[in-house]
C-alpha cells in the first residue's frame, strides 16, 4: 500500500511539471492535470464511436471538466490505486456543437455505418426517446464524465459486460444480462464514484455526474483542444 501511495504522489508531481499551457474558460481544467495516472481514450476525437468519425469540437484527444468535478475525480483515483485499479476516460466536457452533430446524424436514417457495433438491437430513430442521446447533454455543463476501470499494473480494461457507448439493455445498471463478476466490477466503480460526489446514470454504467454541478443551467460550446 505504501508503494502505491508513493506512486500516486510521483504521478501527481509529474502532472504538475507537464501541465498543458492552453487557456481554458475560468472554472475548467484538464483532467490529467488534476488526476495522476489517468488514462485517456477520447472516442469522439477519432472514428471508434457510434458516428464513425471525429465529432465536431473535438480537436484534440483531451478531457476537460469543471474544477470541482476534476478534484473529486482525483480522490476517486487515489482510492482506486490502493485497490490496484485506475481510471480510464472516454469523454468528459462535450461542446454543444458535438451534441448538434449527434442530432443531425440521428436524422439521417441512411447512415447506419456503426449500427452493428454500437446499436444492433435499437432502431436509430429511437435513440433519443430511449435516452441514449439527448438534444441537451449534461456533458456540456462540464461536470459529467464517461469512464471505466483499468488494472493499474497492465492498464487493461476491467470487464464491465459491455463496451462503452453500446446502446442496449446490457449497458443498464440493473441489467440481468451480465455475470456476477461483471456486476461486481460495475458496483465497485459506482461505489467509489458515489463516495466522492458523483451520481450514476441508470442507462449507462460508464456515465457519472458530479453533484452539485457548478454550472447546472449552462451548456458550453468551447472546443476541446
């Protein structure tokens, strides 16, 4: 345990040495400046997502959160490292322009490039009604994050029973389509996140929002870069 704590503080010091120089709006920070050892796989900056290409506003593989949310996430990471786990981030702050692109994409019924991978059992026209996509996303308020657990030693993802952004019942917290071990893994993430102020979203095991949100009524649109 002592070694893990030493590792955590070394990573924290390195983060401070190599912090990004970009200027963010007041109240926002880069997650990797606040959370030592955090791993990124920013899906919307590439083509491994339900659209199949880079999403508007994601100009860099960076993850941004409101400062209170990021500081709370650092506490999550510190606790997880003691259990031999760390956090992997898929998405955090999301520009409103990205949400607007999702709306346009959903209207194009002919664009089903990634259907088999991300929504094989759901009609594209139903994605909004079922709560998988929203015209106003909590991500754009700056305190919502999509993440998973990885093993600290190997950085291999922990088995959660479904992949990130899979639109289907198996991604719900109360699903009966996963094994006992997969459910245990989800519960570990949920328990530690809730302990440090994050509320889960019942339809997506990876989706958490810091409460209280510092900007509950504001939907930001600055780019991720």
